[in-house]
C-alpha cells in the first residue's frame, strides 16, 4: 500500500507534461475545390521554445490568384517567395497573362532544389488558373514538387 501511495505522490510531483516531448512546428494547409483553393496557417513564429512573434503571416501572395504557405526558416522562405514573386511578374509580362499555378510551383521547386543544402524551407503553393482551376502543390525540404 505504501508503494502505490509513494508512486502517486511522485506522479503528482512530476506530471507527464513535464517529461513528454513538446511538439513545436508550423501548421499549414491548403485544399482545392471546384471554385478555387482554401489555405490556412498558424500565426506563431518560434525561436526554439521562445515564441518570437504571435501574429506572423505565413500565407504570402505571389500573384492575385496564387499564394504560398511558408514553413521552416522564416528568412529562407521569405527570400524564396520574394524571388518567385519577382520571376513570376517578369514571366507574366512576357506572356501577357498570369502564369499557371504549376509554373509558379515549378519556380519554387527549382529554387528549393538548387539550394537544398542551404535552405530550411517547406512550401505549399496553391491557387487558381483558367486552365486547371484550383490546384495545390507541396514543395518539400529537398525540393520535390508534388501535386496534392
């Protein structure tokens, strides 16, 4: 009887949440439907266990109809999205219309793959174009691009 009482006292002194691993990370998602795409992301930016910013915006516009959700290093993903926005604007001028979602996702893939040893960036590129409607592409840490 004394042993179970001692175990109960120890469990109260050291609750499970003190010893279990705390999962921190970004939550981003995108879902396509007949009329377009719905995207969502959490708003916290962390530095280790410290919450550096509670109201950061992890959904970034690339064009009027294409956005990206960013996860990983904030500096890396912001720089990548700035480059893709710039290249997309140049490509739109050449085409005379907005590029397809797949083209923009391919730009993300090219930059992430070419710099995979130096970047910590996981990106979801999603949007709508007149050719294929709502589309969602996942660009992984290594630079792979998979349509969801």
